[in-house]
C-alpha cells in the first residue's frame, strides 16, 4: 500500500491561504471554512501530528455563487481523474453536501460546497512563513469543533473516535448517558450475509412497513421462529427488523412492498470498542 503523504501542522495556514486564493481566482468565491484535522491538529494543537498525522486539507465553502463554484470544483476534480462529486469512494451522509476532491501540489484537497449555514470562528495568525523569509498575516475561518466531531461520528470511522476520546470531547447537548455512548462508541458496520435456505423456508411473507422509531422495517410472517429475532403471535410468528438506514438502495423500498427472501441480507453492526451488536436488513 502506498504511504500517504503527511502535511506538517505548521504548513496548514500557508496551505489554506494558497489553496483558497487559487480557488477564488478561478471563480469559486465565498467563505472557506477550515475543517477536519487541520483545525484541531494544525491550528488549535489539540492533538499532535504523531497522534493524528494530517494527510489532506479539508474545506467547507459557503459560496457567493453556488453554480460558478460547482463548475470550478467539478473541473478540478475531473482534471485529477476524480468523480465529481465523489459518490462511490466515500460514504455519503444523508442530508450532507457532496464532496469535491482535487490535488494541489501533490496534496489532496477536499471541498464541501455548503448551502446551509456553517458555524465558524475567525482565527488570526500573525507572520506565517511564506518562504524566502517572507511573512504574512492570515485570517482563517475554522469550523466549530462540535460540528466537526458530530459529522465525523456519522461516518463511523474508528480513527475519529480515537481522536475524540483522546481529546475527552463532550458535546454539551448530549448529557443522557446513552446519547453520550453513541457519540464516543458509534455503531460500526461489521458483516452481512444472505438468508440461509433453512431460514427462507419458514418465511411466508416479507413486507416493508413503517418503523415504530424512524425509517422503515421489514415484517416477516413465518411458520416458525427464526433464531435471534423477537417473536410475536401464536399461530403465526411475526418478526420485525429495521432496514439499514445507511444503505440508500434499501431505503428506497416502498411501504407495503413485498420483498423476495432471496434479495434480503442480514447486516450486523457492532459498537466500537464494545461487544454490543445490533442487526439490520438490506435489500440487494
């Protein structure tokens, strides 16, 4: 595996300045908010580079002219042989903007085009080295740490959870113990498998229904109890399983639709740093 290039934390201000000046000159104007590890490692020094190496520059653009910004970012992405915007390579968050990727002087740059408000503060850095002994002052908008970490938790990446635990970060609105646990120890995809022939033979019907919590579920009408599923009813057995909300294809299933057992996958999630698990279904 090719080793990823590391960016020294001290270079983040200058890199931010150069990249945003370039994008602005190309016509993608607006407010560029620094986010990700560039904020809490590069600017705020909450973690060291050894604890969390910086491999790319993450920016959120609040555009003056969204269509012009999209054209610029799309062109840069395509020049770097990237999909524009990314769709398959990265996990897509529901309700989140698409991400545009390109390379600046061998450094990956990721830009999210934001149409919704972004909470940020302005950090003033004096006399940042610009090479050849030249110094400049840089104003850098940095995203609110709470928002950075809430977005990272949605992606269920263990490396981000380690950062949060190392920082002992606690979002002030999450006081309930179970919500706090969801933030520090999110559910991480573990495995999936098709229904076995033994399971299929007991299923009379599998139908999409509204979930009692949110999203959608599948109600299985069975002639016998299936292992590890709750049992309801006497003459017939009814099992209810939530559809995996992270799988867009599965979530497109229509309420009332009957699903073939051959297209059903059992999906297991596990809680990061825990033995706790939960089950979901996907429709392939």
